[in-house]
C-alpha cells in the first residue's frame, strides 16, 4: 500500500508564501510523476504543477512565475513553493503520484491540505 502525506498548508496574507511538502511511503519500486492539484469551493479539481522523474515540469498558467515544484527522488518527496499568493489561490491542495508498487502502476492521492489566502 502506498500513502501520500502532505504538510505545510495554512493561513497567509496576500503576497505571502507557503511551502507544501508531500512524502510517499510504502512499498515503492519507482515513481514516474508527482504533482499538486487544488480544489476551491464550488470548483473542479485542477492541476497546479506536475513533475516527472525526468524533471519535466508543467504549471497551470495561473501559477507560472509564482509557484515552483521540485522533487527529491531519494526521499520520494515533492515540494511546492508558493510565492506572491493571491486570494484566488485559496483551495484544498492535493498531492498526487503515479507509483509502481507491488500491484503494478497506480495513481495515489494525499488527504489534502487547506491553503487560505486572506487578510
């Protein structure tokens, strides 16, 4: 069984910064991709940023230039550095990973961490 555990959410003022972390644990043979999605109240879940094992990175247009995704392959951990935060970044942020475990390839999600941008 693979588990993803997120940390780092919270309340911050507009213009502030937060750093999210997500660690994958369990029986993991390899991880192809890790990333972050978010879901605001009344909206669909959307991709924020995505990074592959080969360091190919994609960002949502709304976060380009403000957010940076990175990955520590040795620790099966992905990070999201969020700067210049805006109220519209308020959402529950979910970690995602495509993992090869004992049952083959699968998609896994974290439990979500709340990010609130407000003055």
